[in-house]
C-alpha cells in the first residue's frame, strides 16, 4: 500500500526493501491447520453429539484475504462451525436401516463439509484442502 492505494503483493523469497511510506501486512501462504472447539450438535434424530472439525487450509489470494474480510482466520472458523452444524444435522449418528450416518459414511460427510466450507470462504482467498469431523466420545456434560 502506498498512501492508501494498493500496488501489489510480494510473493518471492528473499529480502526486499520498500520506501517507508509503503505499508502492508503479512499474510502467510503456508498450509495451516484449524482445530475448532468441540460443539454439541444434534443429529437428524435429535441426539446430541460432541463434534469438532479439523481443517487444512491455505491462502491462495493474498489480496482477497487482506482486503475483503476483517480477520480471515475468524472468518474461516465461523464458516467451519456453520457448515459443520448444517451437515451434521442432516444425518443420524448411527444407522439402523442402512441409511447414511455420521459413523458409517465419514468420508462422504467430510467431503460435504469441505465443499460447503470452500464455497463460503472462496471470496476470502482461502483454499480448503481437507475438513475432517472428529466425533468425541464421552460425557456431554
């Protein structure tokens, strides 16, 4: 940024020198892991389960990540939570009659969660590599 006008992004490695009026922020292009907190979500039968999601992601468009959202990590986290809730509510935890379930079809569920998150965060310059739901066993209280 030079006096409030965007001029570009430095993506190469090495040392760079900028005039002091140039300002900007750092956005890492590394692959990162987001592990959201456990949530109590009701499955399609109304049974509460403790579940969280682990997401592998990275920034692919630094301009969008820096300018289009206030905090791209929080933006990703909120959209992970809402996508997880939306998908988990469609399936029972365990299936009796052979229908799809959270336990029996974990790869399909993970793909649906990943696709839903990706659709929501693409405008922030984020690429979701993988989203894995983790069902936690134990007491709900």
